[in-house]
C-alpha cells in the first residue's frame, strides 16, 4: 500500500493532485451547513476530513470557504 498523504486543510485541487501522484483512488463528498446564515463560496473547497475505506480508497470530505462579510459600519 502506498503512503497516504495528509490532505486535511488543503484545497480540493491540491488534495486531488497529491492522491493521484500517490496512485490512490479517492471519492469526494461535500458537507454544507444546515442553515445558510453564513454565506459560503462553493467554488473554493477545502478538505476537512479524510478517511481510508476498503480497498485503499480514500474518501475526502470537502467544505466551502466562508465568504467575508463587511457590515456598513466596517466590522
């Protein structure tokens, strides 16, 4: 079995590149907040969980980055 790179905190593209370079198969799932109180940028995904499944397959759980909000008072 190939060494599994640590992908936690990395961008989706970087994690995919690392896993492909290691010759590992992987699947991805996206997690979302249950309420949309805080806006997220779904084009900017990061790895928040990594699990090894049967057959040396890695499952990545991805979450979107929160969008920056600035109120009218600059806070």
